[in-house]
C-alpha cells in the first residue's frame, strides 16, 4: 500500500523538493485534502480550514521537517 500525502502552504522550491523525495520513497501525491489521505505536510502558509479538515478526517499533519524525517527514517516523528 502506498502512502498518500498532500503538501500545503509551502514555497514552490521546497514543495517540489519534497514531492521528488516522497515519490522516490514510493508515496502517492494528492492535489488536495481528500478522504483517504495519510499525511498532510503543512508549511508556513497552509490554510487553517484545510489543516482542521485533515485533522478531523484522521490525517496526520506534519511540519516540513517532520515530513522529511518520515521520508528519511520511515518512522512517524513525535508531534
């Protein structure tokens, strides 16, 4: 099973770098907050409504550094 994720509120260069890292790690990219989402990586400009919707759906919300740690180690960092 491939993990599904979305990146919100990040600078364009950072977002592209994280997408590349995640795809290479076998993750699947989603364009927005969907129902069967595993992770949301929220940047400095992530909308509070989307973050809340994700949390309500049970999606794990991570910072950029936590998301990088997940990709590098395979472990979900403490929140």
